[in-house]
C-alpha cells in the first residue's frame, strides 16, 4: 500500500521533476516508509512506500524490469501475487524480490494490458514502456484504490490523491457545475470521471488507460458483472446460496490475510465486520486485534455500539481496543479529517474513521473492514421498495428514492452560474439504468450503487481516512468474485429477513444469533448530525468567511436561512443540509482552492 505520482510530457520537454517531488511529498502519510523518484525521457514517476509485503529494500519503488525495459509504480495489494509469481516463473520469468509490485511488472510483460484480469486485489498503477514512451494506467475493479489526473495540451499528471496534484501547481481549480449538481443530489457523491474541480478528473474503476507518446489515449473497461441470473446457478436452493456466499466470503477473507505484518479488524459490532472476525478466527489467526470507536450522545442519539462489538470480541477472544471520543474533540478532529479528504465527503463517519485510524495505526499496519456489504447484498432500507418496480421504471424509482433533492430545489441553493440548465444527475441515472444487463429494477439499483455510488462515497472514505495514517484497509466484501456471485443471486434472497437475508443466513452459521438478529445499526456522529457547540461555530465561520463570499457558490439568503435554524433543514434522506453546504466550502478553504 503506497502513494504514486507521475508526469508525462507531450511537447518534447522534460518532466518537471520538482513538481513530481512536491506531489510525492504530499503523499507522505500514505507511504511513510520510503520515497523514490524516477525519470527518463518524457516521463517521471514518484512513489511513497508503506511496507506491507517484502519489507526489504528489494520492494522499493519506482521499480524497473531492466530485461523488459519497463518501470512502474503501484498502490494497493495483489492478494494472489504468490500464485501469479509461480505461474510466471513457470513461463520463464525471473524475480529479484518477494513483492507484488514486481509481479505486476512481470504480468504486464507477459500479458500486456490484460494483466489486470489476472489480479485479485485492490490497485492503481502506472507502467512505462521505456522504448515506446507508452504509459499504462489502471485501476482495480471496484475502484478501491484512487487515481486522480490533471492535464494540459502539453502534459498529464497523475497521483493517488487530489491534494497531491494541487501541490504540483498549475491546476484549473474552477468548480465543475456537473459535479456540484451530483454532490447536492447524491449525498456528496461525485462520480468518475468528475471531481468538484474542473481541472481534475479521476480514472474510472475497472479501467485501463493506454497513453501514447503523442498524448492520444484509449480506455478499456475490463470488468462489469451482468446482474442477471446465471444458468449454472439455476438449480441452487436458498441453502445452497447461503453455503456459496459463506464459501466465497471465507476465500475473500483468507486472501486478505496476505501480509508480512499483522492484520487486524475494524469491528463495529454489526453483521459485516463481525463476520470477518469470525472467519479470521476460523482460519486460526491468534491474538487478533480488533478496534471500535464511539462518540458521546448528543440530541438524545447514541453514538456508539460498544455492546455488540464487546460481545463479538469476547466470543472470539480478540485483543480488543475501544476509542470513545468526547464531543468536544469532534471539532478539532473534523479539521484534520477534511485535510485528509481527496474530495468533499459529508458522511458523519468520516470523522470516526479518521480518529479510529490514528489509534489503530499505532498497533497494526493492515486491517480488514466490512465496507460494501450493504450495497453488494441489499442491506439498505430503500432496497425493498425497488422489488415491485417494473424494470422500465427503475430510473424513476431510483431518483425518487435515492436523491437528496430535486433539480428545482437546487435552484434555491446554488447561484445560477453554478447550476446546470438540465437535471444532469437524473440524466446520469437514466443512462445507467438503460444499459444492458440488470434483470430487475433492484438489480439495476444494486449495479449503480455498487459500481458507481459506493466507489465515490464509502470506499473513498475508508481509503482516505485510513491511508492518512499509513494504515492499509482491506475490504473482503468487495472481492470481485464475491461481488459477481452476489450479482447473480436472486433478489428475493438478498431482500429476505429485512435485507442482506442470504448474508444473515451465512452469519448464523458462525456468529452468535444476537449479533445477526440485532436491529440494523448506523454510525452517526451526534455532534455533527445535531449541529451545536464548536462544530456549529466552525460552520458559521466557514460560510461567512471572505473566501466563501468571494466564491459566491451559494445563494446568500439560503445560507442565512440555514444558519438561523441549523438543525431544521434536512435532505430527503435525513442528512443535515447545513452540514452538506458547509462541508463543501470547508474542503475548498482547507485545500487552498480560490
């Protein structure tokens, strides 16, 4: 797990090494264990290393394959790298390290851009063909590892975080109206390739981009489950599906044990993270470290679920750590969490993940986490409503259920210069729902949530918050084979038992029933959800700052209305509107966007 950077010139000039070094240094939290910069011809690469696999200097990056005249930088983990190394050895390749980075280079040498289909893991990488000047960028199937891009006619820069690109300079920081529309429509989610800045884009998940020396490029999307019923599963009963899901999850958890350092678990006490603990215990992992975070109650709302996490920790005899965060720490923690964000993220648990990651990183360097199970196995409360919707009406139902507000509502929030004339968010949903595949309306909903919305909300959140402390988070529910299996699972089995029915059935085979049959938990940070005290004061300062007034994104009368009644305005999905507005402006100010 690391951070990568690079610059490619298309004008015959040499890369700006100082800019690449600034980007690389900005990624130091992602890779505190090593730094490297390489340049040849029109390309320069930078890398920050977090030592997880092959702790020796043989695994340092940028890494070269002199025989193939390839150089690359890699972020993530290829969990099946040992098996691939043996396969590649049998094909005649020789290895000088025990790292998965070298496996990526040899795999590219053997299979070209098709190498990505051989990888089980989370990754973003850049490979340079020294002889042709061609550069290949790639991102894993579920977009777990980020890759941001900024370009001019003369050059392209890329990095593992958006703030790293800003550190290089010469970025168009004007705001993207399409991204703003999505941000306020979808709970702060902005889909690839957009970011809130016009000058920064992100490579979509499951995409390989081949960039030629003249600056031309082509993209290839190499993976997308169909979300239809597959003939080979036609005879399976509900019990068969339970066994298949449990078997696939076991394999996913086992894969993510690959490391040369200990692996812990972020344990919320919910079904998803508890299943990971149970399966790791089943694999015989001794002295398993587990970690939970909670917040003081505010506005009559509880901020922790320690009862359940303690129950799981006792049952499996883990080495458990609790972090209780007092409300007066939330304001200060919010500042550092926003600094760690590559893009504005308004979900309350972003602060929780950042605080927890700080503590966890003192104990272990790798954790497994339960993110993704609700999207993959239909655990959210809005999914049952999609079950009876005709497939042709999937887009309308999704827009009505998922959107925070309508296009017309946005006209009361944003100044006209920042509001697209058309409902671009609804257009995006309709285009996605109209794509081939997805047998039912629920299938189409799950496809959109898993492969688009989840990538740029919870998945991004976990990556940003953990990696800011040099902590690698692995997400077994996003194992691509498990996702393929779930996509083919009959919708009624996922919706059963109040949602995630097939996963709950699997859980009952390995967990105490009170963990499986408990009410579904959410993870509020009460001091943000019920805005008051230092957090509210910080919000007032942000929205009335000279920078905010000069930027002029929001209608001033609307901001005044929000500040007059901080907890009265909610989105359709119940989020605090003042927080959504303030978070965007806070992020812009924190990252020096003018």
